[in-house]
C-alpha cells in the first residue's frame, strides 16, 4: 500500500515564506558594502593561526593558508547575515511558539562569537581570540537558557525517533539534550568554517532542508525563519567563495550552528540532524579523533591536519575542489535526511 502526502496551504502563506527568503537576501546585499567599508577602514583582519590546539607550531596550516591570510581579509562578516535575519524576523515573522527561541539563541551565540572575533582582530599570534573553554561555557549558557524555555514555556518533553511510532518521553531530561544538541552543532559548524565558501554553502543546504521539513509539518514560521537564513547565506556566500572577500568569523559560525540545532529541536527531528548535517559531524569528529590520537598515541596523528577539509588540501586537492565536493556531499545527505523524514512520517 503506497503512502501519499497531501499539502493544503494558503497561497498567501507560501508567498510570504518565499518573500522572507528574498528579504533576507536583499537586506544582506544592502548591508554588505556597509560592513565591507567599515571592516577595511578599521582593519578587521583575520589573524593567521600560528599554533595548534596543543600549543605546537601549526606548520601544515601555515603551508596551506599562511600566504592567503597575508592578504588582510576581514573577519566577523557573520554580522551581516545575523543582523539581516534578526531584522527580517522581528519585522515580518516574529511568533512566540516558533521564532522567538531560534532568533534569541542565534543572536545570543552571535554576540559571543562577535566578542571572540574582536579579540582575534586585536590579538597577536598563537590561537587568537577567546579561550575555547570559555567560548564553550558561554555557548552552553545560551543553550541552557534556551533549553529551559523549550521545556517550561513551549512544554516540550519528548522526542520523535525515526521509524518508531511512540515518542520517547524524556521529561526534564529534554533540557540537557537540548544543551548537548546546541553546543555540539555550534561547535561543529564553527570547525567547518575553514575554507572559502565551505560553511556558507553547507549551512545554506541544511537550512533549506529544514525549511522543507518545517513547511511539511505546518510550522510556517520556522520554515520562513529557515528560508530567511538561506537568503542571507546566499548573499554572504556570493562574496565568500574563493577568493574570499571576507570571513564569517565565530560570530557567524556560532550563530548558524546554534540556530540550526534549535530548529532541529523545534521540528522534533533531532535524530535526523546528524544526517542532514553529516559533514558537520565528520568535520567535528575528525578534529576529536586527531586530538585523541595525539594524546593517546604520543603525538601520532591520524590526519595530516584536522579538521578533515584541511587534510584533503594537504593531500594536494585545490581549496575550491574540496569546497565544491563537500557541497555536493552535503546536498546528497540533505536529501537523504529528507527521505528519512518522509519515511518516518508514515508511522504518524
């Protein structure tokens, strides 16, 4: 017996959702020259990494990207799409049950990332910016506040497991799960932001997939929020593809990862997130494996350099080839995630 999906939606609602995406794109395009002029005038240059997480000289990274960063490329360009998303959502798509939480979480993580970017801009050498532990502690704080809102205000205490008809009741344990998802996703997107156009393209794909999921679940506010971000990211990626005019910085990557995790929780598809965001998992996993190997195997490495996108560069792949192939993989797994979502909905 075949299953069918019937969708009845008001034309005005559908048009509004697409117009939110266009508004995000247009506003980002308008804000880009303002940011660019200010960033170049005040020399918001991204500082080159001279040491790795263990404190040793980052020799391979310097060989791969040392020359590029001598071009004086501004960072913190995430302010463009974060501000654009905030403005569009506040003006046209603010809904208590659907967009308050992802918008607030995105803005909160963005502020943390912006502070880190400013520290990077004004620091000298080493791993410039805020200490990793402090960054994760602050992001955890944002996630904890969001998790409490999710549980107490939105009254969510269960998650859907794909292909299982009965939701898994977690009660208050939904809060630590929320925190784990948001912190993990924020960190994974941050790690993935290492090549021109890479993080922008991958997150645009992920949010596009979640726009479809939210639309099919009739969460039209969330769908519009996701398409707003897609629009802003298309504008950002236009300027960030090789050779990048600017970098999103931690403001952008933390904001995007946090928002993506919140959207996954709100659409009750948290277990589909690792599929749609497969490459984020691979990127974060490669860094974790590399650090573990160095600690447990007396400095021996699994990859020439982590995260894995730099490993492929070290093998001789052009930066653009790595980015484009990762985009393709991200799109394939995005579709796989949608297929899993469609199949799992048959049990509802």
